[in-house]
DNA sequence: TTGTAAGCGTTATCAA
DNA sequence: TTGATAACGCTTACAA
C-alpha cells in the first residue's frame, strides 16, 4: 500500500505537492500534475481516508438511522424504498452511507452519539419521527447537521430540517374519497400511536368527517404497529361491534394486506361489503387481491430530498432549518366501491 | 470537542495513560483508571475514530455491496431481509456497516476499490454473485477479507468464503414435489441468466426431471429478471405454446406474483389449472392469492452467517476460505395441486 | 510554482 | 505503573 510519500519520492517532488495535485490546486504546473498523476496510477495510489478525515474534519459520509427493529420493522417496503432514494442522491455527490444497526432505542441513541462525537459522519438522516425520541433533542443540542424524514415534534418545528408529506391533507383527501363513495361509518386504523404520521393521519380523517357533518365515533379508531398482523388485529376489534364500519382507512399498505386477509377470512367481500383504503402505494399494494386503493406518498422522493437536505445542512452555516413537503397522489384501484344502501324492508 | 490531551491534562496524567485506560490495560492502577474515567465522562470524551483508525489500521466497519440497481432491484424483499441478518450480527460485535451506493457495475467496482485501498472498511460482504463480475477477482488479488452471499464462480470455489443455500438440491426438491403431484409438463422460469443461483436452480430442476424419466424440454425454460414484470413476461412466453406446461417452477416469489397475476388475467385458475411454486418465502408469498407454495431459504440466516464469516476472515490469518450452507424448507401453501388428468374422449 | 514543517488525535515503544 | 516521544498519512501555513 503506497502513501503520499512514496508517490512524492518517485515523482521527485514533495508530499505537499502531491497533496495539491490530488486537490487539483491551480497553483501546480501542468507538467508536474501530469507526472504526479502518472506515478499515482502507476502505484495504484489511493489516499488514506482516515489521515484525510483526521485533518479535514470531515468524512463525506452520511449516517442513516433506522427505527429500532422492535417497531416498524424492516419487513415494510417503506425502508428499502427511502434507502433507494437516499442512495441515489448520495451516490451523485460521492457521499458514503453509514447505516445504524441498533436494535433498541438505547442502542440507537448510543450509536448516534458515537457517530457524532467520534466524527464518523458529517450529517445524519433519521428515518422516523416519534413523540418522545431523545435523538432529535440531542442532535439539536450538538448543533449537528441532520434531517428527519417525517414531521419533527412541534417544539422543534422551526429548528429542525425535515422532509415530509402533508399527511393531514393526504388523510383528509383519502377519507373524503371514501365519503364520496357514500360511506358514513368509516373506521380508522392508525399506526404506532407515538408516531407523528399517525397523529396527522388521524387529524386529517377527523377533519374530513367534520366537514362532511359526520360525527366522529371513537369506537371506530384503533391503533396498531405497521405490520401485517397489526391489520389483522385491527379488523377483529373494529368489526366485532354492533354496527361495524363499512369502510376502513388504514395507515399503511402492509397493514392493509392484513386487513384484507382478515376480512376475507371472516367472509366479507372487498369492496362489495366493505371498502379499504391505505397509505404508501408500495409495490405490494398493486399485487394484492383486490389491488388496493392507496395514497402514494412518493417514498423514493422523500429519501432523495432528505439526502439533498443533509448535504445542504452540512455545507451551510448551521441552523438554517429547512422543510420540504413532498406531494401525494391518490391511486384508485379495486378495494373501494360505492356503498350499497340496503333498502329498508317495507 | 475534547481530545485525549484535554482529558490527560485535567486528570494530571499523560495522554498515553488515558489511551491505556481506554484500552482497559491491566498495567494501569485502579486509582488512576477511576480518576481518568471520571474526567472522561465529565468532558463527554469520545475517541476520534479517524486518529484511531489511522494508527490501528482497522476500522471495525464492514462494507456491504448491493447488486447494481439496474438488475435485482431494491424492490425485492430479499435485500432488506439479508440486511436485517447482517445488521443483527454486526451490532452484536460492535461493527459498523458501510453501504455501497453504486448504480452501475463500474460504479460499484470503483466503490469497492475505494473501500479497500483507502482502508475504509475491514471486510466486505457481497450481496450477489454473477458469472462475470470483476469484484471477486479483485478482492482476491488484494487478499482482502470478504464473503459472498451466493455461490462464487467455480474457479474460485476453494479460495473464497461464501454463504449459500444448496440451490441445486432445493430446486430438485421443489421440482420433485411438483412431479409427485403428477405434473409432467413443468415450466422453469429462471432469474438473471448470469447469476449462479439461476444456473443451480436449472440444474436441480433438470436432475429431478431426469430422475423421473421425463424428457427435459427446452421450450419450457425461460429467463427473466427477478421482478414482478419478469414473471408476467415469462408466462406469456411459456403459455403461448401448443402444449403449455401445467406447472411452473419460478425463481423468486416476487416473480411468482407476476406469474400469478398474468395467469389469472389469462383466465387460468391457480392451482386448479396450473400449479406454481417458487423460491424465497418472503412475506408477500404468504399474502398473495392464492398463497404461494415456496422454498424457504432462510434469508435472514444467510445475512447473519455472512456477517459472522467476514468477522472471522478479518480476524484470521488470510486465505482460510470457508463455506457455510444454510438449509432450505418447503413451505406448502395453496398454489399447487395434483394435476387433473383429463379423461381422453372415447 | 514548489518545498519545509507543524499539526490533526490516536497508539505503541522505550525509558524511567 | 506511568511518561516522553515517535509514528500513522495527510493538509496547510509559511518560506523559498
């Protein structure tokens, strides 16, 4: 493994000159540049990143923090898809990606600390946002560049950069669509109760109902983790009631598949007996039976924008918090239909 | 940000002493250890990784190389699942994960070189294995610790460490299962033609047929990328024949969903008219209609073992190549049934 | 335009 | 048991 000194010696110049050639400094003559470069690939020289990072105090690496494996698990296609977006942008800018491996909330906090204090990364992308998470306050206190995907806690709204959808609006629209199909008893199956996205969904759902002049019925809310089983559970709880909903707004496609499955096993037909809508528009939502009507939230774009934003955070003088709102789009498929209003027996 | 010198000064000792405390050297008295440790967390001291990596010549980071985004895309739940396995093991050992972001084959090769030459990582896990890929020969030439998930090229079989399933056996078993259901015209839908796993599947399929005394019909092979659309395409090609297959062995669950979808749209019923089996047993295979009979290959375990192996490769004196074969298990669901033999009209 | 030398924050060797 | 000091490989004033 050759060092900058080897190159210098062979090229008959000083190490600093080689360094300047690497940096493509304009102060170096064309001739020497060429000679040095020749030697460099003759030797297959690559700069040692650690030496470099040590003096530069920057790493060109972005830390990506996954939610703890306990909730919102890797199963959910949401994560590969954001990662794909992040990756694409990072690659363009020659940034590397350092992935968190923590399995618990404490484990993750430790990792974040390590990333920050030991200067492992230049900036961080948080792939989740929950109400009580200690990571955001920490990063803020340290004035460390970071971006969260999702909505940050209200208190921090103006000081943290984030990329999000307008989940209130999206949920409102989704609910309104169901209302337009003449449904009135609409169940709401939320995700983790401490995730902001869940609060926002709920909010939008309520707004739509209120606007339509329909009373919000607390018996129609239920919260579960964003996994298949969560959907199954939710259905049991909601449909066991005396007057069960005729339509279901579900926080996540994966959950919705659970919902579908459970409904089917109970003998309900979708969409004839009951309509189902959900969020995310991941690949699977197209493949289910029936294909899901779902709200596309452009997950790839969320990742891509997040990566763009950290880069800006890293470059900029600190504290210029920015927000980016990614759009949403209703994808109509076959899990919804107009409510059949039964003739009242004469 | 405090350094080892700050700690030393405040504790009234030399930097080297602090360093020894960090390393928990037995030569340091209990008293000083305690005092130094106190100062350390008073200052919130964390060692600078780059300084450390620079002198230690090791990073405690594992590089993870994804296949180029062009084929075998992130869509496929295979990747999150291996990653989950890798993550779990890496986390236990306090190893970090550095993710490749390359989108093209050349881009990836560049990244690998950079990881190796600039000493960014201690070892590498390759998440794919194709016939002509330049990465494996490169890593071998550099004597760099690495593990491939999948089967390495024949020539390197004894010199590279890998984790794999016995895909020949698995494919044979899967085909035999279909044969036992009395099918005789069995189509084979392979993945990328230059992936070893595809060759192995094909091989196992042929073995099963030969053993059963059934002629291998080249009209019944078809290869496509492991994506939904690949499955759809394949069905068109296979079913357009004069005597189409009555059962299909499909390389991947995701593809199989495409197969299912296309068959359904053509008016075939699965499994009544045609049986479908596939590989991987990813979550979706359980959720499809009908749920897929598929070969579980324990993807999480593949990742976990790969991480274990790189660690050993890193620790060991070079060149002690090891192989680890992970099991497989047939998961019977509802996409298969006994062939209905039509009475010949008298 | 180039070279010299100091410094980045650690660890390891050698003395004390 | 501890302290000085030289290295690790690079960048960047400052000099030439």
